[in-house]
C-alpha cells in the first residue's frame, strides 16, 4: 500500500489517508480502554462477591459452633440435674 501511495497519491490523498489511519488508532485505543474498564469493573464485582461469600460462610460456621456449644452445655446441665437430685 505504501509503494502505491508513493507512486500515485497526491499530498492531499496522503494527508487524508493519514488522518483516517490516526482516527482508527484513536477509536481502537478508546475501545481497548473501555474493554479494560469493563474487565476491571467485573474484577471488582467478583472480589466483592467473594468477600461477601466468605463473610457469610464465616457467620454460618460461628452459628454452627455456637449451636454445638449450646447443645453440649445443655447435655451437661441435664446430666447434672439427674445426679443433682
């Protein structure tokens, strides 16, 4: 393409082709930046979802441990009550 432009194009045509090429560069750069911003936004969403899930699992584990401790304490009280008569 360059050799054809050199051989046959006028200065105005060269300038027009150059402007078209630069316009495409700017559009491609903007598109790439938008894609990167979308990826970053999704990454932040996933990190937030992961942290919320971890917090939920931790709370469930604490509730389970508390329930087990209550059950253990209840069984100790019941056996003490029988022997305490």
